[in-house]
C-alpha cells in the first residue's frame, strides 16, 4: 500500500468516525448546550486534524495531491465553529435561540464545505502557485 492511499484511508476513517459521533451526540443530547459544545469541539478538532494530515501527506508523498481550496475549506469551517462556540459562551441566550446557533454553525459548515468542494471541482489549475525565493 503506498503512502498516499494510507493517508487518504486514515483521513476517510477519522472523518466517518467524527460524523457518526456527532450524529450520536445529537441523538443523545438533543438540543442541550453540552451536546452543542461537544459537537463544536469535534468539528474544530476534525478541521485541525485534516489540515495536519494534509501537511503530513504532502511531506511524505512529495507531490501536491490536495485540491487548491482544500486547506481553505478546513480553516474556514474551523473558524465558523470557533466563532459559534465563543458566541454561545459570551452572548448567552442559547435556551431561547438554540435553533439559530445550530443553523449558524452546522448549516454554515455544510455550506462552506459544499462551496469549496465546488470550487475544487471547477478550478482550472488544481495546484496552488508557490513563489520560490531565488
């Protein structure tokens, strides 16, 4: 098994485990604030894990195989969920407006992921341009 396939399999497995755990937590906690915090932390950790995994994959494979906007996608949904966490923590009102917080974080994450996947699919040059110092 080559390294590229190994890193892709690890990333796929971790993403599936995170999605299943988020769905399980949503079923168990329903709309409780603790479940909301846990799912936000899982999404933020998943984003950071994916960025680190892409870095390791590029280091060990020595070729750029990720889409042009993949790193931006992971960073953006990490920022959205981090902002959602601090918004709930410091703005309060979760009990009365919990559906707005859920829409902001989860619908925002889904929209960002779909948007960047479309960008990656329709980009003409799928490798980022790096400027090398001479």
